[in-house]
C-alpha cells in the first residue's frame, strides 16, 4: 500500500532548485536580465563582482527581458552576473497593529 501522507510530507519539504538568470545589460541605474520568471515588484538578488548580493526589484519587462531596479550600488556588476529570484516583495509594516 502506498503511504500517501509520507509522500506528501516529502513533497512539502522539498526545496526546488533556485531559478537563476543573468544580467544582459545595464542602462543607467537599471539592470536587464533574461532567463527568470518573475512578477512585477518581486525581489531578486544580483551577484556582485565580490560575490556579495545586490538586492533589486522587478520594475518592468521588455519581451522576455526583465528590468530590475537595484536597491543598492551596482558597482562591479556586469553582463553575465547571476540573478536569483527571491520569491518575495518588499514589505514595511506601517501604523498600529
């Protein structure tokens, strides 16, 4: 007999491979990236030259290219830099709880 509860538990605990793309170009203060499936407003992490992550927000799309607005300095980031989708948005609670 198949232990469905055990299988469902294993599936729930499974961590999928992260989706990773790459910077295709940088224009002004934005970075363009291909190879990721991201939603508007979702956060991404761009790997800097020293390996440190640069947080960025998806602000638009051009065909299959995602336009990212970095929330930190892009110094050292160039074409081919890995980009990882974080699967969350910026969140800042405001007002009384």
